[in-house]
C-alpha cells in the first residue's frame, strides 16, 4: 500500500502572522465548543415523524403500514458521542456513513438488519432495538469488499456476504472479522443472492450466469447444485435472489423466466409463482424475495417499483409501493427481508435508502 511521507513546513517572513491566525481560529472553536456544551445540557434530538401511509387503500382494511426510512445511523436514534463530536468539531474529522446503493438485505434472530451496499462497498448493520450500528467490509488488510450483493446470517450470527466482483462468499464473525472464504472460479461464474437454511446448516448461492443454485455447507464444502438453464420447472434463466422459509423450502427469483420457483429441502421443485405480464400477480423483473412467519411470499419487482405479496399457495394478496421518491414509493428496489415480528425492510436502491414497513396484525396480509 502507498504510504504518505511527512511534509516539511517551509518557514517564511509571514510565520508570525500565520501563527496568530491559527491561534485566533483555535480560540473561536474553543469558544463555540463551550457554547455547544452548555446548550447540550437542555437540548434533545428532534424526532422526525413519519407520514401515515397504509396498504391497501380504503375501503379495504389496512394490512401494511409505512414506518420510516433509513439512510444513516441517526435514523435509528444513533448519534456520535459528545467526545467524538468534539473531535470532529475541532479537527474536522469523520464522515457520517450514508447508504448509497443498497442491494441484498437480511435480518438475524435478534432483530439486527444487514444491508449490502454496492455503492459504499460495505455491509451496514443496524440494530434498531439496541441502537447500534457498524460496518463489515475488510476481507484482509489488503482487500475489502468490492461489490457486495447478497447477505445471509447463520444461527451463530456469522455474516455471509456474496461479492459479485470478487466472485466469492466472505464469512465474518459478529465483531466484523473475516473468518473464511467460500467458492472459487471453477465453481462459480457470477455470484448473486445467497440464503441460509439455519436448521440444516446449508448455504444456497445463486449463480446468475451459470443459471443454477449452488449448495454448500456452512464451512464451504460444495454439496451439489439445483437447476440448469431452461424454462421448465426446476430450470432457470438468469436467477438473482433467494430465501429460505421456516420449513426449509428454498425460494428463488427466476428473474428472466419472470417467476418465483419453490423447492423442497432436497432440491425437488414444488411450485412456481407468477409469469411475464404487466398486471398485478405478474412480473416484469422479480428480484428480492422474502417469506414471513405465515408463509406469505413477498416479491420485489424492480421494474414495476412495487412489492407484491402472495399467500403460500401463490395467490396474490396485495401490493404496496409505486414509482417515486416520497415515503412508500420506490425507484428500482432490490432486496427485501421480513423479521419474525412482521417488520418489512426494502432496499430502495436508486433512492439510496432502506424503507421500513409493518405488517398490521399477525394474520395474513389479506385478512
């Protein structure tokens, strides 16, 4: 890595005037710091209220509500410590981490949310309940994530990240340390979304260019593949994202066959949802996919800028979102995740944010 050399400071006839200017700036900053510290004793962070938005629209009863938008750690109530603020104020150091281009998204058993960000080249971790935030990005001292696409978490809270440029799956422990690498150029052509069966300890890796899904153990041993290129049941045409239900069934976004395919834990095709079209219940470019506690299927259609929700049998229940930049609207969304409490997280890629929604009630979204 390139190292910077210390630069010598040239002395000139105006050294005294420059020193006086620096002292003047320092006195100003110290004075302002005293004012800020005094004001901090009674000041509180403003709470941004979210608009009340529900789906479906009246007269149907609401089943999904908009909660909030995440762009930065402050959106879940995380603010820098006063010591860090002081350092930043005096020295001008530090930048607030913003979401730039979110793609895959997943949740862990404690409610933590992981967002792959291809723009910032990191995975953001948001802990809304514990008010914690951190980033995963360093593969080793000389290599960092380049194009993180998919994310998944196992029972031990180890994070798995698929990187489309590096064409590998990187595994991190809870502290953010890279602990192993899965895959090689002989096995993978173009890695995309990933999913984990936590009970069977299997990792599913979608290989878009090879038109199949690879199966690995969580330690990286290749166990097999599902599918090949085609249009028949059990075959794929540029698949992208995947998820695993509580039963262990695998759901794959078969993007250019314009459908979702469902497989049992042994890789046998069970069913499919959707087809090419421009009406609700049909797809233009299905990508992110999630399954809730009741078995309902949530599918992000990137070109329609909406999320369609189907029951376990594949019947359309409702959709939410449309093209736009306001809360509840999307611009080329990608990944989606649903936690055990019915919280829905959507990676709104070109709006540079994650939008959070809530399933109202524990029954099916259709009531």
